[in-house]
C-alpha cells in the first residue's frame, strides 16, 4: 500500500498562523512586546521566519513597530468594522461577476463547500465548518473570473479565517449558518442580483456583529 506523504505548511507559515490566531483570540494582548529571540525559542524556529511573520502581521494591522521593538496592536471594534466593510465591497463585486457569467459557471465548488459545512455542523466540528465557510466565499472570487479581485481577497482571507475560528466556537448550532450559505448560492445561481447582494450584506453584517460581540465580552471580562 502506498501512503501519501502528509504535506505541512513551512514553519514560517505555521508560525504566522499561530501568532495571528493568538492575537485574534486575545491570548496575546495589546501592548505585548514581541521579542524575536523569545518567539524563536517558543515556536522552535530561527529568527528569520519570526521577522517575516512580524512584517506580515504589521501589514495586517495586528502589530506595530515602536522605538523599542514590535508590539501587539490587536483588533479593535473599528478594525473589525473596517475589515468587514472592505470585504463587503470586494465580495459584492465578486458576486456581480459570478451572476454576469452564470451561464458558464460550474457550481460544484459552492455546492461542495455547502455540503462540507452541513457535514461539519452535524459533527459539531467548528474548525472544519470554518474551513468550508471560507472555501464557499472564496468560490465567488474564483468563479467570478477577476484574478486581481481574487488575489486581493487572498491577502485578507487568513485574518478572516482567524476571526471565523473565534466566532464559530460561540455558535452552538451551525446548521442555520450552513442553510444561509445554501440559500445565498441558490439566489446567485438564479441570477437575482439585488436579492443576492442583500443576502450577502445581511450575512456579512451577522459575521461582523458576532466578532464585535466576542470583542465586547472580552473587554468586559478584562475590566
């Protein structure tokens, strides 16, 4: 029997994902000094990947460079609102592109993502649900055919994945969210532009609201 090798992301990518998740979950609090040597020792990597990760996190607005080094900036309520505003603009354009070329669209990616979301909801598996959720939304960018739009979304996707991992753990029943995605896919498939944009706006507003609620509760506990 031939066993396929397990492909893992490079250590630098793993480090970046871990630190991003720690910041989004609030486990690395705003103001924390991220010392290269400490991070390299903690995560078992050299300083090169640490520096690369910190540069990327600064681009994402999660850390900031001060005179004495790099510090956690974290996510504020304004950050969350701004991020979802950007995503709404991008994804609305992607949905319009998909509807404009729907006669030639292969809907398999969206249908497959919804099926995986339903399975993850049935298994009470938030991480698998989050992965399928992001695959669903990425499908709009891929099917829309605008490569630059898809590339822009790819830059933001990791941060949204980290936020989704947080909010999905607060949802006891994931089935309604899976159904919302199925409904959105069907509206887009029928070519109903305004209902599709309204459904997308409502969906993203709900996601934004859940993340803001998590942040507010975190702030309340810390006070």
